[in-house]
């Protein structure tokens, strides 16, 4: 690039720099205010719970760790022991220093990564050893053995606690993909701590029967494989849920086993639409046989047939305040979770960036999106299609291409919500956002609750 002496160019550059400094400063100030509030909340919780209270802290990506943490706290209180429940998003070193006993329920996402809600703890608390000589603790680690670094983040937390002087009450209990036996082992340890065998109900909410009302192949001929839009209606009363929550489908086990295998799907609808909308990609094994869950939902169960469903709260992906500008980023069937946020939108700007294979086949929910553009519910729509001639980009390329606009939206207070595949998309989008907003800026947004992800 040839250096310029044009004062207009220098003035423009200076204005852009000042604007970005203002953005960064505003986010940092918000985070600092949040930290002061979290510290006050830590002291309040400690004072309310009193000496001897057990701190129950969870790091959750899809809501399962939060559910188990709350069941853990309920078991303690049912046995007459005080307990306080906090997310890692709120966890403060002073909480752990005040507590004499803590129970951690910690998920790992991807290859050993921390859930998004734990970003601040990793950066601000676990950077170096602390002084926790009076703390005893237990660790329930949630993970999936199909990933190389199984339960990696929970073991990292466990190592930090030990280096800080914490003393484990028992060995780390690992839970592979919601394994019931491991969860019952955790319950046994809690009963040992309380000195009771009180049978607090640790069983997840029962599956409820829903009817498969319709099933539509929405991308015939797509190079990316079949994607099916399913609509489910309850046989009983319609339950409540929020945009961002998860539908857990009970699928018959291999070979027609009686026990159900749970599979999670992002919900594409809100209760006002009268049913559950799902977008499911038919997965195939190397030999061409369909995946267990996607095959059953798209091939086996008949329209009008019964589907076992239970809805799980996923507070880490719930919508921000109605007036908060929202940048939604996703790919493939991840648009399902983003659609729910648009359906439930009651105000504020919304910008969707979406990537798929082919515009002719994979412009998912296009009719909805065009209607929302027309009525103002959706402010801006940018899509890219990786297999189309003249395009060939992935969704993260849109972030780089519109870097100035992304920064401007964030400066106005926008929150970033990402939904879609863990491999490829999630890391690519994260790297693009770091380029546009800087690594520290993105961390600050995560700490302020303005960068959230539902990735799988």
C-alpha cells in the first residue's frame, strides 16, 4: 500500500480509530460494571446462605449441567443443608473463598473447550493458582467420548482447584452423553455427604407424547443431503418454552431396544405458533445406512405417529432484552434455532447472516425471511452459498465482508448469537469475529452476555 499524506484520509482513519476505541471502551465499562455487580451478588449469596452452605456451580452449554446442578442443590436442601446455585458466568473467586464446600457440574464442548458461559472464569479466575486451602469440592464432568479430549474442561477446572489448595471429596465422576449410571453415582455421593438416602427425583422430566403433524423435504436435489422440516403437536396441553430452548427427542434404541436414546434438536418455533418446528438433516453412516435419530424421524415414524419429546431449558441461548439489536449467524440446520429468535422478536434491529450449499435448494425458511424483511422484524439478510458459481464462500466470509457494519452494530449494543455446526462453522465464525472485533473485544462481549452460541 502506498502511504498517503491526504488530510482527508488521515481524518477518516482517525475517526474510525476513535469510534472503535469508543466501542471497546463501552463494552469494557459494561463488563466492569457487571463484575462489580457479580462481586456484590457473591457476597450477598454467601451472607444469605450462611456458614456451612454448599456452593453448587455449573458450566452449561445446552442446559443439562444447569438441570443437574439444580437437582443437586435440591437434594441438599431436602436434607436440611443450605445451598446456593450459580452459573460459571456469575462465579467469583470470592464465592469459592467464602465457601467451605463446593460441588461443580461442568460440561465440555467440542474438543476440550469450555462452555461459552465459562469464558470469564477461564480468563479472570483460572489464569493462575488461587488460595483455596479451606475448600473441599466434588466434580461432575459432562462430556462425550466421541471427542478426543473427553471431559477436558472439567479436568482443567479440577486441576486448577487442586493447584489452588482445594481438596476433592471424591474422584471426578465422568458422564458420557448423559449416562444414567454415572449420574446415579453422583447422587450416591451427594447422599453420602448429607447422610441420607432421601430419594430426590433425579429422573429427567418424562417424555411427553407428541404427534408428527407434518414432514416436508425442503431441499430436494441439494448437494448437502436431505433436510426435513418437521412439525409436532402435543397430545395434551401445549407446554411453554422460549427461543433458544432444546427439544430432546426419545428415539428407539438400535435394533428396536425398548429404552429410548435421547437426541437434542434446536427448536425453530415459539409456543404462539401452536407446535414444535424442527429442521433435521438426514445423516448417513459410511455404508449408507441412515443415522439412528435422523433416520427414525425422517424415514420410520409415520406422519400422524407418536414422537416422545421433552423440552429442556437452555438459558445460555435465551433472547436478550427486546430492544437489543441482534446479529444472528449460522449455517445449515442451525438456522432453526435462529428462526425461533426471529419469530419471538418484538422490537429492535435484527440481522441474519446464513451460509449453506446452494441458493436454489438450501434457502431454508426463505418465505418466512422475506415476510419478516417486509414487515421490519428482520432488518437485514445476508446469505452465502458455498457450492454456487460466483459465490463459493462460507458464512464467516460475510463477517469479514461487512466488518465495518458489524462493528457499528456492536457499538450500538448488538448481541451476537451463533447457531450451527461445531466443526468448521463455529471456529470459522469465531476467528472472523476476532478479526473484526479483536480477541479482547470478543471476550468482553462474551463476559457481558452479548456473545452466545448453540453449536453441535
